């Protein structure tokens, strides 16, 4: 199959820098992606080209671009997922992508020589965001291996763990309909009836799915939620928040995996102790 999204990760170095500069020097991952889409004038086909079913090639390669620019000293990021230009980044209008790659390759080689375990080096030098893609893909593959009705029950369990009340899986209908319903209470005062659709899906969920679901929920609930193991197209996201229409909340495969991790559902988190030797300390004797 021919590739629609032609940009490699190093082609995205300068668009990423330009995006952050136009956004005031800092931005969320989604804000950077939206800005890069505008800078490169990407088509819907390019935007929605899938990388291993749970994320798009654009999202995945932008993550690698940010990782390289961070190691080159132009970007920094917080635990909350906000990326920002460093002082050096603010002063750098553009970069030579071959220079960046050579610098990072040399840095990797030097650090590998100074440390014992090459496997741990790769983990250290890769941003948390990229490491997460690995376990998320493995988790989503496990979720996609279960039957559709089991996936609906998994969604039911997930929503209960998130605080939803009276969560029920409804009788299976056509794919444009409602798979379940529940109640969410805010602050112990306000209650909202919520209906959800669970799509154990490979690839991208399009805008027609969102429209059909909205049509099915009108008059039956205050809020709507679609959960999928795949991704949502840009048009689907726009449709979910279209002016004048009841908003639909969307949880894609990566967010689904994150929720399972946060709640400890089907995952086990292992903390590994790492010991760094301070050779200069011994030199003082």
C-alpha cells in the first residue's frame, strides 16, 4: 500500500519550531499538531494516514521530531505535556536537519560509551511520549483481540471506575446506535444522563459515525461519548464539537490505554531501580 503521509520525522523539525514560535513559545501536543497541519497545508488523507492503527503517522513522527529537537537543546517539556522553546530554541529560526541528526547520533554514541547498558541508554534518550507509544500499542492490541461484546463490558467497567453510576450495556443494535448508558454526577449536585458507543475499531472513525450517534442520542441523554481502540479523523473531531449541536466527547485508542493505566485495569506498573555511579566522588579520596 502506498504511503499518503510523505513527511519523515526530520522533515518536521522546522515546521515544529515554526509552530511553537507562532503559538507564543509553548503549546500542547494537539496545538502543535494543528499548527503544523496549517503550515504544511496537509490534506485530510495525509492527516489521517494511520501508523499501526492506534495513532496517525503525523502524530507519531511529530513525537520523534520533538524528541530530536529536545536532545538538540531547542525544546523542553513538562510532565503535563506542554512543550516549550528553550532560550536556544527562541534564538534559532530554523535548523539543518542533517546537522541535528548528526549531533544526536554523536550524543547517543558518547553516552553509550560512558554507560554500561545500551538498552537503558535507548530508554533514557527517548522521551516519555515515545516510550508510551510502545506500551500503548501493545495494550490496544490486547484490547482489540477480545470480542465486541467483551469490549462493551470493558467500557462499562472503565466508566464505572471513572465514577459513572448505573452503567448499563444496552441490547446490541446496528453500529450507528447506542451501546450503553449511565449517569455522571458532578459535585454530588448536578446529574447528567450519558450514552456511549464502544467501537473496537481498526483505523480512523469518521465524521459520519459521530453524526449518526448524535442522531441516536437526541432526546435520550444529555451527553454522548464514543470510545474506540482506533483514532478519530480531524473531521470527526470537528463534528463532535460542531456549533449548534450537542457536543460528543471522544476517547481514542491512546487515551483509552492511558485511562486503563491510570486505573490499573489490565496493566501492572513495574518501577525499576537504577543506580548511577559517581566516579568523581571516589577521586576525592
